[in-house]
């Protein structure tokens, strides 16, 4: 788990610092990568549980499946909220570039008049 957090957080940090693609250049990118990895990991665990249960010809424990689905739902809601927050940031930045988050997050990157 720690190595997965480090890997996805670092990849998100690298993508967030690249200015070539403006859709990736956001301070939220490491967090978005972590939650997207959680959503895909939980969904894979859920799918693998169903496939292994089918392969072993055992009944699927619906309480277990419901619990996994609940975790998947919560992680998906957080991930979707982060993506929506990033979209709102992009719209806000396009409407008024002088008041964007990058103007106070990275003062050396944005030109300021004295």
C-alpha cells in the first residue's frame, strides 16, 4: 500500500507539474491519481472476487460484495468530486486568469504588476 501511494502520488505530481498539457497542470493531480487508483483497485477486487467465486463454484457472499460496493461508491464520489472541482477551477481560470489558483500557488510562475 505505501508503495502504491508513492507511485500514484509521484506520477500525479509529475503530471501536475508539466505545463505542456494544461489539463494536467493542476495541484490536485496527485490526489486525483490516488483516488482514481483506489476506485480502479476496489473495482478490480470486486470483479476478481466474483470471478474466483464462479470459478470455485461457491456462492457469492452478498454482504461482502455489498461492503466492497459501498467502499467503491464512496471512493468514486470523492474521485468524481475532485474531478468536478478541477473542472470548476479550469472554468474559473478561463474566465479570470488573474484570480486563478496558480496566481497564489506559484507566484513565480504568474506575472504580477507592482
